[in-house]
């Protein structure tokens, strides 16, 4: 934990596209978000919640999906075992041939982190162009192209 000892951390995740469309988390068949720290899966509405963007935007070229992680005892115990927080979810977009960009940053310690981003282009290999952000403490924020 940071010396500021926050009670929560906000992850700001933004999808952008060139034209207005449906885009955001794929909620077909239910919520696809999974938030985990190491091997510990966090519980929605107890350990984390949406602060907007749980459902896809309609007719927009921007979608914000913000997730607040609360520093509960479960979260503290999980962070003692692993420093890696993993948020996974499926996305849906009308963009053809499947191109959009995604930017994310974290707030909760001393302002927002530098953002990391990726571009999704389903007709290229690899399909995701990723940036890897190395923080001052050596930790990294990265995208996992192999996530299905």
C-alpha cells in the first residue's frame, strides 16, 4: 500500500473509435468482467464496482468503463500474495474491420498514472498493438493479447 493508504483505487478505461457506433463491454450472456489479484477473484459490489460504463454505449465514438476497487481485507490479503491486478472482459464494437483504441489509467495514490493503450485490428497479426508501461517502482501495466 502507498503511504497515502487509499480506501479505493479507480481504473479509468476508455475505448475510442473514428465514428459513432455501439462499443463497450460485451454483456451478451451476462457480465464478462473479471477482476482478480493474483489467484484471488474479487467480488463485484463488495470488492469492486462500476462507476459507469457497465453496458455498451450506443451511437458514440467514446466509451468510458470505470471500475473502482475497494481496499477491503480480501484485497489487502490478495495484494500481500501478489502485486498483480488483472481485469479481463470481452468488448463489442461496430467498427469494421475491428479497429478501435483503448486507453487506461489508474487513480488512487497521488493522481492518475500515465495511461497505457492498445489498438485492436482483427485483420492484422498480432491483432493487438500494445504499449508496456514500466512504473518508477519497476512494476508494469500491460495488455495480454492471448486473452480470449
